C-alpha cells in the first residue's frame, strides 16, 4: 500500500473511537454481565476494525458505529461459543425437565431477572440474550452460536425453563 504499517488502519478507527466507544461498550456490558469481559470484547472489536481497514475489507466511510456494534455482537457470540465449549468440557449437561408453556403471568422484576440470567450456563444465557434482548430470529441465533436451528430451538426451550426456575428461586430468596 505504500503507507506506514500501523498508521493506515488506525486513523479511521481513531477518528470514530471517541463516539463509538460508549456505544460498543454499552452494548456489551449488559449482555456479558462482566466489566472485565466487556472491556476485553470492546478492545477486540476495535482491533478487528483496525485489521479490517488495513486489509481493505472496509473503507473509512463505511466504518460506522452500527458496523462496530455488529462486530461487537460477533465478538460476544465468539466469547459465548468459547465459554460454552469450556463448560461442556468441565461438566456434563444435566437434563432439564421444563414446562412447554412459556407465558409468565406475573410482572418480571428486572433486577431479579438479570440476576437469574447471570446464573444460567453460558450457552443458555447467550441464546436468550440474542433471541430476546437483541430480537434475532432463531436462525440467526443458531448461526451466532454455531448450532443447528433445531438444537437452538431446544436450547431456547431449556433456557426459558431454567430462567423461570432460577427467577422464581431468586424472587423467593428469603425462603
């Protein structure tokens, strides 16, 4: 390319960084529940943007905050996949006997629901977050998690049942 390495890819990212950082980090933090993980994934997102510009996969005018949030979503999905593989390697998956019907008749307490979500295994948390917080269709959730659509539907059914169970335990924590 004829320019100094390190300069050509960093300049467009450095220009958008002050505006994009709060939005990228703000997207990641509530979805991963850990400031350390959110910070690491935010850094990975911006490093990926620099690499994409250097390799010519994206031009400076195309480098937008929504594009960076999309990269962050992929970084988060990669994190969940890695965590899921680690979890499967450490423990066998327990059979979850859950209800098929899903409607909750009570109003959810957001703090209790967030705490309950944080207690779920990483694959269940990832599936619920992508499906219901990000509003992705099941086929896109499956693609993000590297699973088949059928396996993802099964994971979502089990995750909803587990979330309901943990939520009810959290809500009646004084028992």
